[in-house]
C-alpha cells in the first residue's frame, strides 16, 4: 500500500475511533508526563500483498486480504502474508499520541522470539488537525528470514520511546501483536490475479508438501534448476496420457495418483508443476511448451503442438496421420505396431541465468537442447485408424529417434 493509501486508512481509523479533524474549543494541553501513545495499525510493507482467503478447496479462493495486516479495531485478527525468503522484514506502524510538539521523535522497537521479526525504526510526530497526533514509523528487521520455503509464525511485543526537546525520553508499552503468520517463498508469486494461481494458505501448504517430498533425496541447497527437475521428475512418475486436466483444475492432479490406472498426461503434469512454481515465485522464467515435429524436418523440434494443424497423407489405401510414437506402441514405433500415439510432448520450459532447459512432462528428463526432447519418443510415424480395433497402427516410419534396444538420451548437466 502506498503512503497515501496508508494515510487514507489512518483517516478512516481516526474517524471510527471518534477522532475529529477539527475541535471547536480544546481543553488546556496536558503536561508531558500525561502524554499517552498507542498503536493503531500495522502493515508489513515487505509482504507481497497477494494473499487471498482460502476457498472451499484448492480450486477456489476467496477475497484478497487487506494490505494492512493488523488494526486496533480488530486486534485479535492478523492477516496472513507471503514474503520472499532470506530477506529483511519491513513494516510501518501508525501510532496515535496525545498532544506533543510536531516533529518530536518517536523510536519504536518490536521484540520477537523469532529474530527475523525483531524490528526497529524511528519516525516523527505529524500534525493531524487536532488530537490525537500521529506518527508513521517505518521499522526494519536486523536479521534475514530463513532461506527456506516454509510457514513462519511470530508474536511481537511493541514498545516506543518519545523524545521531545527539553524533556527526558518517555517510554511507552504499545502492546503485543499475536498470531502473525508468514509463508516464505522463493520470490514474488506469479499471476496472483488469476484464479488458478491466486495465492492462498491452502495452496502454499500443498506446494510446500509436494516440493518437500520431491526434494527428499536432493543434495543440500539444490540449485533452482535442480528444484525444477526434482518436482517434474517426482510428478512424472504418474503418467497416464488418457487423463487430461485443464490448467484451471490442475490442482486436482495428485488425486489421479490414486486411480486404478494412475497418473495424467504430459501437459497435465506440466500444468500442475507450473501452478506450484507460480505459487512459490520460482526465480527465472517458467513457461510451458508443446513440442512436435514435421515430416520434412523430423529432427527439428517445434513449439505449438496444441494449435498446429494435423498432418494428413494418403499412403496406398490408407488415410494416415502423423504422430510421435512412444513406448506404449506394441512394436516400439515400428511398422505394424499398435497404439502409443502422441501429437506432441508437453514440457516445462525454464529460463534461468542465461540458459534454457526443457523438462518433458511424464519423464525424469531435463535437456538444454529443445531438439533432444523428440528423442524421448521412439519414432515419428504415419499411422492409420482401425475402426475394428479402435486404435492407431503404424504404416510408415518417418524417423526413428530411439531404437528398440535403446533408451532416451540422458539428462544434460544440471547446474
């Protein structure tokens, strides 16, 4: 929230507390020893300001929480927040004071057992058009938040010291704010204004859980590329090309792992992984691509398989269509083999530190060359549809990528 927005909130709070901007006849000012101070609002300005209320399930979300996490109007309520890991916490407080000279200094300290939430800063008393006067105090932490994706909870005890020229410093107890909840992410969550990727506590907990499981066997402090690879490989264990779930409902993908024939399609797996990467604000650029090939350049990987037109060709008496054949084909993509046909391969595309990596959905592979993605398939073929068997059969092989006794190329080097 901008300072002007924060000031508007101040005006609203002052009005709600029976404070008016003009006083017809003010009583005599109290002595300095009678000055009172109290905290009225607290806003964590380093919060991403994207957290929404949980919906009924992972597919839905409620309204966005207010930018100002705590107010004295509802002191028992503290809005949860998300925050980039390994950063300093920053906040600002609105403090109301009975009459003191404008420009007087006020130092605020927030003390917490969670060191990252021990904050301090200094502000100045401002004119508010009457009593009380106000001070907006910016406070910052001295220690970084943990470099971990996890939920952090804190309670902060606030105190202040007022410094007025010619007077001894006067201390105040501003009270305690309990129930602070902060979800640590790798960066600012992406696409927070879209329904599937709106940030909620439920979705962040789901993301934490899936990543923790995926990284169980990872080395300590894995690189960003290694994190992306760990999640795509973990989710790729459950591959079933017959189950398609749109991105809008891809949070349901783990439910498919319990099906009789578990798993989901390559693009569905990519949909689910990308939702998690958006939720945690994965550094670098995350996108998705559908990789396919054409009969005239079978070793050149092209992007846009979903939108591309079908390739059709007459071979003898058969009207054939172009496909990428995988291991499910009864002859591993050779002539006469049945099934295992694909229009494309869905991939997570990750651009990081000047390099681009492709993670084919439903596999444990990662490549730094787009053309290599084609080699997770056996062949590029012309196939005919058999009405009796309700299945596609290979009529002609355009290109053999991976021969029957070979496996897909190994992974590229993971930085």
